[in-house]
C-alpha cells in the first residue's frame, strides 16, 4: 500500500528546521571563538545574535496588531538601545 503524499507546504519543513538550527550554531561559533573558549564565550555570542531576532519579532507583533511601522519606530529604537546596553 502506498503512503499518502504530504501536501507541498509540508515538504522539507523538518529539513528547513534542521538547517536553521545549524546556521544559528555556526553564527554563534565565530563570535564565540573571538571571545574565548567554553560557555563563557558561547553565552554572550548567543545573546548578541538573539537580540535582533527578539527585537524584530516584537516589532512584527506590534505591526501585525495594526500599528504602523512609523508609529512603532520610536519604541523600536528605545527597545534596541536598552537591549544592546544590557549586553555590556
């Protein structure tokens, strides 16, 4: 008996998740290597790379809720300044 075919939108979804995870790890390696070895270097590298992703998701949600990018911009700038200041 033949297995049913998956819908086209699901094809390769798992592979994309695996590739995304691999790219995130690779992105962390270069700054971590520059900062030193072990977890002391990997944590700050991961934080630096996570901040833009978190900020973008926050802005996207505000815009998806109906606000304009122009209206969100001042908050986005303030959020970014605070987020990156916390990394210091």
